[in-house]
C-alpha cells in the first residue's frame, strides 16, 4: 500500500514491475482499498494509470490497428522514459568488461 500512496502523491502514471504474477496481482487489490473501480486504475495493461506487469514484459499486437499500435508504443515509452523530476535511481550499463570495474567512480 505504500507504493500506491507514493504513486498517488506523485500524481503521474506508473509502471510497476513485479517478479511474478502473484505480486503483480497484489497491486490492483491494494488499489481497491482506495477506489471503487480498481480495474480502471491498475492492472496488466500499459494504458492503465498504474501498469502492473511482470519483469518478463512481452507483447504481440497481432490484431491491433496501426493507431492502436502507436497508442500502445507511446504509453509504454511514457512509462519507461525518464521522468521530468526523477527521484529514483536508473541503472545503466557501464563500459568495459566486469573485471575492469573494481569500484565506482564519480561517473557511476
């Protein structure tokens, strides 16, 4: 429920990546404690305000129209893009083989 409250305070769409479907399904239930229509707010759909997906994000839009495909891609890009006011860490790959990285420099 802490995550739901944090998302509410930020006031922007959110992408929740869960390690499995059990955890993924807990989010809509938690949202249900704050709204009468949790299915409109949270679920396994990137178009929802709180998109709850597993780490294994896979999608095939075989029956989608071109407009639906662009809408889906734009929503996913918004969710995965960097925030205007980031308050979180974003991991990124470092150059060079792992053996060359013995510690963290100021560039990390």
